């Protein structure tokens, strides 16, 4: 039987990778919804879309991720990242779609503080509006879905990169290739994750969803130790066969005006491990 997968935020980086991944399987019918097709801040808009398609799975990738913009436009951030996620869960509940499973994409930015590593059950402590808005989105999904017996899965990830959007990875690679000197933060830690890998693992999660309980899951590239942005830049230099001399140390406080988590490194303790970050990074860069 063909399963219908409804993807909100389908024109974003992860959304496009998910559409590409699921489209390669005949057992899935993709309903791709971007902000031109449906406004997740409008309950009526979301209700109409879900009522029309009655999907087996809903994946919400729609988000406002610009940290600086979120900080000065907090109402907009909460409207999209919190209420938008809640609207999707509420619509499924109001339509009594008990068999529809909801996957909410979240972020390592729900964490903050001095702790180095975070597991799925660690208490969130955001340091900015973006992190708080994503955390409240998680809580709305959890509350609404639990109250209405809807299976939900909150998947947190971090530092995504993809061919569909220029990111930190591309910035470093292009500047090293052009032999330009650049400053790279050495005191912020995380894990880079290839969105293509993430889409594949979300696909596997969907395939085996009956085996998973509702709750929070972490999916990031596997790693041996936490990585600073400078560590990642040096690995990019190695892959690109470029000198790392143009890479100059910089501190978070001198680059970011808005606070960021210093070390929100996610530990995946519940799902199969994703590919190693170095191998994925090499595959991505050699594909450019």
C-alpha cells in the first residue's frame, strides 16, 4: 500500500532532501508543501491541507532559523516555530487522524549552558529566542499529540549542510579554494550533519515507525569528540587539499551579536548511528 508523506517546509534545505529521498521509492506519495502552498501560522490553512490529503505521515521542516532575525522579531519566531508546529498537531487531532504520525524537526539550539553533551532526556535551556521558540514548538507537539493519542516523534539535529543551500561548510570551502584569509570560531562546539544523510535516516525511521515510541530522538553525524567550527574548517582544508594557514582563530563573542549555545552537542542514544562526520563531509565536498 502506498503511504502518503506530507512535508511542510518542502522548499527548505532538509525539506528538499526529504522530497528527493522519498520520491525515489514507489511506495511513498509525496505531498510537498512550502510557504506558498500553505501558511503554518494559519490554523485554517493547515487544517484544509491535512483534511484534503489525510496523510500517513506529516513531517514538519518549516522553521524560521535566522537567529538574529528571531531575536528582534520574536512574535514571528514564536508564530512559526512554536504555534506553527502546534497548528499541525492540532489539525491532526481535530480531524481525528489517529493513524497519522507526526515528525517534528527540532534543533540542538534548545540546549545551552556549560554542559558538553546532551542526550534526549536532558532538560532544555535555550539561550536565545530561536532556541526558546523551537523548544515551545516541541512542547506543544508533545502535549497535543499525547492528549489525542497521536504518535509523534521530535527529531533534533544540528549544523546541517546541503547542496540546496549555502552554509558554513560551503563558505569555508569556497574561501579556502580561493586562498582567502578567514576568521573561524574556535570556542563554539557542535556536530555538522549532512542533510542528505539525515533525510535517509528519517526515511528509515518512517519505514520502521511502528517500532518506535513517541518521544524525542537525536540524529546527527557520528563523531569521536565534540567539534569546534575551527576543527571542521581544518578538516575541510584537508579534504580540499588546501593550506589551513588562512584560517584564523576567532571567538564567538566577537562574531555573534546574539548569544548562541557554546557546546550543544547532541548524543544519539536511541537510534542507529549515522555515518561519521568526516566521511560524509568528504562525500559532500567531492560531489560539488
